C-alpha cells in the first residue's frame, strides 16, 4: 500500500457540495492499495502511521506520534498514487488494485487505524471529491510497504 501523509491543523473533504469528512489537528492521509496487497499490508501501514513520530514535542523536535498528541485523521482513497509516469506523457494506473479490492483494503486500513485509538473520518471511495487542508510545517511524508 502507498500513503501520502500531511501533518495538518485541519482538513476536510466534500462531495456534491456536502461535507463528508473532516479532521482537526492531526493527519490528512491519502491511501492507495496496489496489486498484490492484502489485509496484512493495511494493518502494517496503519500501525506504522499510528506510531510515526512527526509531531513536535515541548522543545520543537518531531518526537511525538498522532497518538501522543491526541490528533485525528482524515483518510481519502487516492488511486492516482499508483501513477506510472515512466512512459509517455499520460500516467498509467495499472499498478493500482482493482476497485473492489482497493475499497476492501482501504476500509481495512481505516479500521486498523481506528483500532489504534485514532479518531478517523473518510472521504467516499471512488467519488470525485474536493479536499481542503491546512498543512502544518509543512510536513509531507510518502510511505510505501
């Protein structure tokens, strides 16, 4: 699975003009399931993110996790993280998991993240969405497992 994390002071996702998910201080997480991924990859990625120390401590060092700071997460499916740009000018997305499998793994990731005690809201899988965020830092981290 691939994920792009952004440390945020707030984030929200909208579809058809309606707010469907939001977070306060914490993480905006874009997630893509890849061919060959399984539930164990979703669990591993959620565990790594829950423990990742990218929030400031009392002296300003990135030494705290989202759990340590009581943050929340907004998780949005993003198949375009699978983009292959090695040939031509149009990206290919054949490395992304098929939609049904991608949705199952996305939901498994969200469930695993929530199981760590992180309040999680989501976008709508496969929908056209508008995402707003205020990046804190900025801190943006690419993860793949």
